C-alpha cells in the first residue's frame, strides 16, 4: 500500500498507524463524507506462500468484517465498510483517538497503572464482552494491544480477526487447521492452548490476564519463551497480584484469580456475573472505605489517605518528576489537603441561570472524583462541563479556562502526559492572554507546565519555567507567599537534577531561612529545604557541614514526623553517607542498621527500598572488614530478590 492511494475511489490513505503480521492500518479520509477514518488492509503475500494459506487469511479477514460490522456497542470499534480493491482486502473503521493498553503500559515504563484506572478499564471491557457474548461471539484474542482507551476515557475492544461464532465449528476448524497461531501466548486460556472446546469463558480468562498485567506491570506468566508461557497457563497457578501490588484491594485480587482459574467452571459464569462482582467490589463496605481506595494495611497509620498522582499547583508541595531511586537523598513531597491545588471554585460567578449552577456543581463533582482517584469518571465530567461552559461563556472565559486546567491535571493522573502537556500549554497561553502574565491562575498553570515537562524528561525547560514562575510569583504575590516559596523549592530540585549544586546550595540556604521565618523551624517545608541544603553540601564535598545539617534535620524530622517516617529515614541515611565519607564507618553502620530495620518493619523485607538499605549495610560491613557478616547480608538480599522475581513470574 502507498500513501495517498485512493481505495475504491473513496478512501484516501494518509499515513500508517500500525503494522502487524497480517495487515496494516492506515489513517485515511473518506472523500465522500469528508471525515477521518481508519482503513485496515490485508497484506499481500508473496509467491512463496501456499494458495490455501492466502485463501484462509482472506476468509479470516472477511470474517472479521462480518463479525465486527454486526456489533453495535460503545465499547466496540465501529466498522463502516468492507471490500476489495485491486486484490487488496480492506476494512473501514472509526478512527480512534487514544492509546491501546499496551501503549499505555509502555508510556508508564511498564509500571502498574493506578488502581482506579484498572477498575475503570475492567468495568468497561466487561460491559463490551457481555454484549459481544450475547451475540454468541467469542473474541479469542483479547490482549492489551486490542483494547484502546480513547481521549474521552471510553474503552473499546478492537480486532475481531479470529473471533468465532459459537455455532460455527466447521469454519473455526478450517482456520486452526492451517497451523496459524490463534491468539497471543501471554493471554491464551488453558482450553485454547490445548485445542479443547472453548466458549465465552475463554475471553474472561484473557481479560483476567490483561487486568493482572495492568495491575502489576507484568503478565501472570512472564517467562522466557512462548512455550514456557503456554505451559504456565496450563499447569501453574499465578502469583497472587497483591504479592506484586500490595495496594490492590483484596476484592479485585480475588476477581482476577477467579478469572484465571484453569477450569472454566471455576471462573465467573459469564460477563454479566463479572460485572456484578465488579460493581459490588466498588461499593463502600461496612468494614471500611470504598475498596478502590483502601490503603495498604501493612503501612503505619500516618500513611493512610496518602495517594499518588499529580502534585499540587498552589501552596502545596509537588512531587518530584520521577520516583526516587534508592541512592537518591531527596524524597518525594508529602502532600496534604486538596491535591489539585488550583482555585477551589470557579474564578468568576457562574452563568446566572440554573444551567450555570449545574455546571459549577458538576465541576466540583469532577474534582471530587479526581481526588478519590476515579480519573476516568472525572475526565468524562470535565469534558461535559467544558462543553457547557464553552457554549455558555465562550472558550476564553476564566471559568472555561479553569475547567480546562482541571481537565489537564486529570490527563496527567491518567498517565497521558503528552496530552497533558499540550493542553496545559494551551491553557497557560490563554490565561496569560486573558488574565495577564502575573495573574495567580496563569502562574498556577505554568507551574503545572513545569511539572509535566520534568515528567517527560525535559529538565532544562522545566527548570526555566520554575524559575520564571518563582520570579513572577515573587513580584505579584510577595517573596514570602506560600506559592512563591513552593516555586523556589522546585527550582532548587531542578538545579540539583542538572548538577548545578552550588546554585542549589545558595537557593536552599535562603529558602530554609525564609521558611523558618514564615512557618517555623520545625515545619515540614522548612526541614525539606534544609534537607536539600545538606544534600547540596555533600555533593560539593563539604561533608562535615553536610553531616551537621543532615543530623539536625533527622532529629527534627523524628520529633515532628516520627522515627519511621520516610523523610526521617532519608535524613538518617544521609547522615550515614556523610559519616562514611568522613571515614567514621562504625558510626555509619549504626545509622544504616536503623534505616534497614525501620524500612523492613514498615515496607516488608522484600521491598526495593528495604533491599537497597540492606545493600548499604553490606557495603558498610565490608568497609569495616567484617566480610562474613557482609556476605551473609548480601546472600539474604540475593535470596529475597530471587523470591521477588519468582513471584513476578
């Protein structure tokens, strides 16, 4: 196929979207209706292929067209047309704007998706499967790459290329008789692997594999080759998801394990039953809060209610742009209050009618959903409110821009960072045009812009933006305003990430003094600035000063936050690092033991931070010549790492 080719005198190919083993998908324009569509074309086969194989592939392709065109559900990709042009079979589908689940995991560096996202995807896919199975159709190749989450939050199943009508046994036998792989090894049910009788419950098994991977970051059987994966599906029980993802609510772990039952009779009877199970798991239970937000019960009481997500934008403490590795000495910020940080209400009165009041109430509903981690629902609410505000007030009205700001924040929480960056930049430019460069709302959005730039790895641009926001806030709000101080702190982090430690040292010294004067010497923000000061001293080789500063901060944090708080432990580790650089290894050993013991109590023996602390301990023992003790610690760490890897498999 070639770009700009006109299919059947109607569909203009504009550019490839993707390629697979059987075909390629093109973005195209329907010249008759003037709309953008997707065109899937069956790849022509070379002369070395058997004619019978070509016939089977053509039959399978036509099969997809007939099956998909018969399905009409919001959770299934719409098929508009089907035909053949100059020997090429093609399928015309709606053009989806979004990412498939495999791409979302790649965007998230193969880390697990937020629990609320997993739940939302599970519920939408289950609804689509319930409809599909009612039509007596089994998908048979359900996998992350065949499930797309669109920009409005809708989840759609795609690619019915090997779907089977339950009553059409002869057709399926002809297809499978060719030796062509039917399905994807990581997501195939045991009965599919064994060529046994299969029904809609095979799709439920595949859905269980998909949800397991979204929740843990790895498929249930993440083994070295396809055969080992297939044997795992057939013979091996999967590791319980909570061994890899402790914050996953137990109710959802149980649902996933039942979906992954080897015997179809042990799985939910059908997608309708699964939908009821998911709805029941989401409801608040007498024993505690909504299970979608139940905290990890191994963690101490001070962690309850702390959630991951986008940082505050105004007068809050933003998170760093990436999770801190074990050797990092600056910790993520611990936030409190409203995580959105932006203005608590619309920036100007709502439209003077019932519609305006309803839109304002809906916006608050969206913010509440986002705070609870129900970001897909929040996205739908924000989109609805934005449409209403745009019609009632216009695209550049401050209230419309406030809604767009919240929508951008929510895109970040959904992991759609590129979309978040584009929208945040648009809102910042519009707010500057409408409100002025120094308006607090403009600076709030620019603060978020800097954060997203950092998340996407453009640290130099992030630093420049933080510096600009800090200067503008100082001029507009005053040097002691909490928002100004927050921007200055982020500037210090940015300088450190770029290795500009002398500049970071000067900034943290001034910021710590200002924080102490405004908030008090033991305020968490003051101690955070002082910790940054200690780190910068160490990076500049001024270890005696670094030791004194980090020791004082550790003691103050223990008084204010408790001995096992992560910030306290990070400061205690920093004192151990300084002691080691000063040759005081015996004193360092005591601190390393304290940190390792506390992390094991709080996080568990196999947690990565605990293992990193044990590694610190082993290195310190080696420095003291206690080789056998160091070897014992290293052996234990290695065993725990092997056990952790085995559970992941």
